[in-house]
C-alpha cells in the first residue's frame, strides 16, 4: 500500500533532491523550510556542514502580522539576500526542500532573486517572456451552408 503520510513523502522527495543539489563555499545551498505558521531559509555550505546565513519569521525584526503567508515569504527572501550579499555571496543553489515550487516557496526565491541573488536568472526569465501583443481581431466566418433560394 502506498504511503499516505505527507511528512514522510516530503522527506523522501527532499532526499531525492539532496542527491542532486549540493552547496559549497562559493555557491551555497539556499534551503527552505515552511511550516503552517512560519517560513525559514538558510544558506548552507555542504562541504563544511556549516550554516552561513539564516533568516526566519521567528526573528523579532522579521516578524510581521503573520509568518505563514506570501508577504512573510517575500520579507524572508529579501532578508536572506541582503545578508548573503553582505557576506559576499552572490550565487546560490536553490533547495525547495521537497515542497512544490509555488506559493510561499516561489515568493521567497523570487524575492531573493529580485534583491540580488543569482542576478543572471532574473535576466534570463525576462528574456524568455515576450511582450504580449494585443490580440488580433478574428474575422467572422461565413456559413458554409447553401441558402435555399
């Protein structure tokens, strides 16, 4: 029978991701963890097994009205990017932690990119999305049925 425990499934997905995603001193891993009430982010050097920078909604200066929403995720993304840039870290490897890449996880990573982490990725995304042109009006199709005369 398939495993239906969400926490165990997420842990298994995270283990599969961790086999592929490794961080080092030059390009650390940005690990994200989210709970119902808070969101946490930290930059980790996997070679040394050391956390370089961290930010979470449990910190007094980053605490807002709520810690489990999109706005809180954006605040944490901005804070982690500022702290990383202050330490001289400009490139990171994103580790979504087994969560789907949408919602709070996406908001955090987008805010970190906008604040200066992985600058080349923001430019690449902007080039991929062409400017939307106004849709051309469609011509009315004439009926193919022959009218009875």
